[in-house]
């Protein structure tokens, strides 16, 4: 009679660990956690009424700073996460340039959102608000950040499939 050995997904007698080929799972989870935490902070600044907080008639300085802290946390942890996916290998020039594009996009967001605080907006420095034009500048900065993230994605190795 033959042995009825069923193939099982988990074999307690197998002492071999699976080979993940050096993929940084812990760092990837940590990066995704910080991206999510930054998104929550970004949402608290943008829409405090979703969390039961008082929302004024307009977006003021404290909300702008909270939005920028959340956006900064998302961009910083996103860059670290995407750079870790290169796994210590040499980055291409586009990948190296991508982190600088992300930083430039965040600077655009910061200066556009805080234009009134710097004295460049239409409102006086004592009455800092996020206006329509500043919102457009914030959106342009976020688009630049997204372009930088796309540049940071590691391309596939073409020689690996041959």
C-alpha cells in the first residue's frame, strides 16, 4: 500500500526557512505605516470635521501647518520606502533624481500653502488663510511629488527573464 501523503502548505517537520531574497519586509511595513499615519494627520488638517473637531469658516494657520506635517510625513516615509525597495543596489540616474523631485514638490507645497505667512499672499500676515490660488499651488506641489515617486520606482531587470 502506498503512503497517502497529502501536500500541505505548512509542514512542521520542514526546518528550512523560505528565501525572500533579501526583501526588506519589516522596513516596508514600517514605511507603509508611516505613510498611513501621515495621511491621517493630513486629513485632520484638511477636514477636522471628519474626526469630530471644530472646523472654522476657513482653513487657518494651524490647519495649514497640520496639512504640511502630514504631507511631509507621507513624502518622507514614501521616499524612504521606495529607496529601500532598491535593496542596496545602485540606483539609476532617474531614481536618484526622483528623490530630489519629491523634495522640490514638498517645497512647492510649503511655499504655496504658507504664502500669506511669508507676506506673499493677498491676506495680511496676521490673517493667514489657505485661499483658492494657494490651494492650486498645493495641488501642483502634490502632482510634482507624485511624479517624483514614479521616478523612484525601481525598473524591472530585463536580463533576469532571459
